[in-house]
C-alpha cells in the first residue's frame, strides 16, 4: 500500500481505470474477520509525498489490524530500480529514511517482518518461501523488480484458485537458506543460477 486512500489511489490505479484502495482494504478486513490460518505482512511504501500523512495512516492500520497476531507491517522506502522515469522518481534521502522509519516504527510498535531472517541475515521478500507475486495473467513469480525475466516465472494461479508451482524454478530463489549465503538471502536475483534454454511456464493459454 502507498499510504491512505487519498494518496494510494493516485499511484495505484487499476488497469481499466479507477481506484484500488477500497478493494484492498475490504479484502484485508475480510481476512481479519476470517478464521483462516494465515500470516499477512502489509508492505507500506514510504515516499516524500506520503510521509506527512503516514503517521495517521499507520495509526489506523495498527488499530484495525495489529491486534490480530496474524498481521504485521513492513515499512519500505521507494527505491530507484531502473526504468524510463527512474531519475524523476522522488525518494527519501538516506538520513530521512532512517529517521522516518525509526519514528514510524516506534509509533507503530509492530513493524518487524512476520518471518525474520536468521541472525545476521537480512532477507529479501523474494527469498522467503511463502512470498509470491501473482501477475495479472495468472503467472506466479518471486520478485517485483525482475518482472521481464523468465526466471521469475515459477508457476501459475489456476482459474479455480489452486496454485501450480514448479519446484525446480522455485528452488534457486530459496538457495541462500540452505547454503547460508547472506548475499543470496538478501537478494536472490543477484547471481541467480541460469538454465538453458530458459522458457516461461504457461506462456500459452491459461489452464
């Protein structure tokens, strides 16, 4: 999420137009009110534009969800990661992000990841076995940055809601846990083992 509704709906516009905040929020409320055995990490982005409204928004998130131990929150400053508009993207300075994260975490008292890494190892979400990216066409990936790389397609979400995961494609993303390689845990995409030929799963008609 990119902040409260007034901010989020300016940056997260649906493919066909229209807002997305209310649908996401209602889905989260439905999960909170269910008895499902799940754990949810709400990733909330920090930018210079949304920082003034973040304290109030995080207070609302805390009061709405964090009494439920299945929910936790991660604060993530937006980064420049490449692309045609990368240089025009406004990001927090190193000093501002440290100060703001500390202040917001103190306010929020519950922002540690739901599945912390081993001591001394900072884990990227893509290295976590329970973290998946669901694409609009049903493809399942691991990384929200390497969206055009075929290695980032590890399976498919079927129309009936079941998942098909190729363990052979999943295992390189998790390799850092067995090898105890901190670099492979902090960014599994860097140094990703390659296979040849490399083709995408489910590139044809969805199942």
